[in-house]
């Protein structure tokens, strides 16, 4: 149980384009989903927290107009990186939390912006 | 604010050795959860254990064991008879038991464990 999927697992795009990453909880309802960014050999950096049906709460320093988060249902959240630039290249990981207070993580999406 | 310190950055052992990964945490709250996650080279964080601040019982799961000591604010993780498949980055994390905004995970910096055959 507690499986979280992410799609795509990797994506390469040109500078200036937008990329959408999906995060799904497959076997439980996620009241809260989280989006993280991880640089090589570093820990996870929380970008935003989203609750189903409400606006996401962004961490300080994260541009909400650049990283659009939608949590349309209890099993799906999306992160859209708008007008991506090379400095947005990173490993993006989502997590989902249901009623157990434990965050379960997706497999991550590696974004490369050329 | 919460803080999790994993002082060890990299550990290298030979297969079958026992290894202990240290985790020290700071929080003023009395109700919290502690976690360990494993991140293998594939990148996915795998949930290993959650411990409630009220429960100081040590736990064993196969080759894995955890020692939680509130007196020293530590939640250490021991792998017995390590195997090559244990090679990964291990994160210790803390969250307050709260359904509001404070329920974010505070991560340590992670420990890279390499198990050599």
C-alpha cells in the first residue's frame, strides 16, 4: 500500500517552454501533497504544500507564478514549471500524505532544460 | 523551529559489517514523529520507519533496528550484516504532530552509505 507515482520520470525541454509533472497517490487518498526539489548530493528542499481544492502554500523564495501547483483531486497534484530555464533543471519529487501522518514519496522527475 | 542533524556524511563498509547511522534532532514541541527514509540511486525515497515521540521502544525489522532516546534527542538506525543493496542515501526527518502548516518534514542532510562487496 501507499504507492505514489510520478510522471514523467524524466523530461528534456527547451528553454522557455513549460513542463507539467503529475503526482498521483494510487491506493490512498492524499489530503495533502508536497513538492520538493533536490540538487545533486543535497537534501530535499520543500517547494510547496497543497491541499485538495485549495491554493498551494509556497515556501519562502519559491516563485508561485513560475511553479504552478494544482491539487484538483484527492489523488492528483500537478506541478507546472512555466517558462523553464536551465537553472530550473533539477530532480523534482512529490509526496502524498493521507490520514496516517506519513509522507510517501513518488519516484521523482528529472528535468533538464536546454 | 525544528532541526535534524546527521553528522555523518559518508560511510563506507564492507559487506556483512554492522553500521549505525546517527540522527540527532531539536524541537521544543513534545509531540512529534521521527522518520527514516532510504534513497537508493534510482532516486525514490522509500519509507522505512515512523516513531511517535511518546513511544521510546526500540524497533527491529529484519536486519534493521532503530534506537530512539529522548534523553539525548537521538534516533539512530543500525543495519546488521550490511549488504550491497543497502547502498543508498539515508535521511532522518521530523514532523510535528499537527494537521496544520507545521506538519512539514524537516530533513537531515542525509548519509551516503556505500557497502562494498
